[in-house]
C-alpha cells in the first residue's frame, strides 16, 4: 500500500512537471508518457486487486456461513438419528419380549390363540378368586371383633349367592329349552 502511495506521489510530481511552464524535451515527454501509462496500469491493477480481494472475502464469508449451517443441520440430524436408534432398540426389546406370546398364538394355524386366551382368562380368574377369598377370610376374622364387618360379609355373600343362583337358573332354563 505504501509503495503504491509513493509511486502515486512520484507520478504526480512528474505530471505536474509535465504541465509546468517550462517546455519538456521529447525524451522527457516520453518518460512522462511512460510514467502516466505505468500509473494508469498500477491504478487499474490496484482496483482489480481490491475487487478480487472483496470477492474472495465474500466467498470466504459465504463458505463460513454455509459451513455453520451445514454443521447445525448435521447436529440436528445426528440428534434425530440417535433418537430413532434408541426407539429402535426399545422396539427390538419389546419385540423380543413378546415373541413367545406371538409364537404361542400362531401355533396350530391360529388355534393357539384360543388356548392362550383361555389360559390368560383362567390365570386372571384365579387371582380374582384368591383375592376374594383373602377378603372374605379377612372380613370373617374382623367380624368377631367388629360386628359391622359381619353384616358387610353377609350382604356380600347374599349378593354373590343371588348372582350364582340366577346364573344357575338361566343355564337350566337354556338346557331345558335346548333339550326339547
């Protein structure tokens, strides 16, 4: 930059000397003309270099912005990929856990599903009967100390007796109807 400035000042002195009142010799005019040409070329080169530098800076800024955007998008995609991978592992574990149920339900051309359902129903009915039995025993034991529990136990027993009697009557009526 300092070279160009010194060269421009030198060229300015030469140009001022060319337009001074004293006449120049043809050799001096050639030197002045050559200096003008060199100065014009240097100014053009300097302007082109400045434009190229600005364009290179712009390209570098664009490349940095693109790199930042790409890095951000890659981070988002990595997070999504990690989430999908974790979900796939969870689904794989659930699938492995349910594989035995699937296998038992697809036995015998699908008839295994009926066996599986009946076993599951019986298991739940057993737990219900066990819970109801424990509750009845607890109410019976508490009825000795607290008579209100005896009343509650009697109501519950009569309720279930009524339900079972109704079911028994309905089944006998259905059986009598089907026999006819």
